[in-house]
């Protein structure tokens, strides 16, 4: 419209710097958790840190995001099997379905989430 190229380089640089600082705070907080929890949490946050340092796509999915999404898909398939076999009723199905919906949303990289006001 204005004849200006759509260059996200500067925005990505700002996202990268801010996201790195946010993740550093998360890593510091993780160090105060019990050792087994801290180790896993720090690995996930450090993976996100590597992505955040990218000036090209500082919000790309991590290996943990992809693995988490596959795990949620397997859980969802099992939930449908349980319902189909009559092991659980509709109320239980919907409660667990909502739980999986939230987990699935959490597994998405932030650049794939769009908040739409309605």
C-alpha cells in the first residue's frame, strides 16, 4: 500500500532479544525446583532459547513442541477409543477432551497461535 517492503527482520530481532530474556528468567526459576523437575524443565527452556536466538524465526517450534503435539494426539486417540468402547461416559469424555484441548494449545509454537477477538 505504501510501497514499503514487509521486512520482519527488525521485529524478529526485538522478539529474539525479549524472548531470550524471558526464557532466562524461566531457566533461573527452574533451578529452584526439585532436581528431576529442574533438569527436564531447563532442557525444554534451553531448547526454546536456541530457537529464540534465531533472528530469522525466533518463535519456531522446538523438538519438544513437536513431541508434545504427537503425545497429545496419541492421548486424544485413546480417549476416543475409550468413549467408543463405552468405558467412559460423555461427561468424562468432555472433561478430558477439554484438558487435551488445552494441552494441544500449549504444544503449539507461539507463532502459530492467533488471538481473535469476537
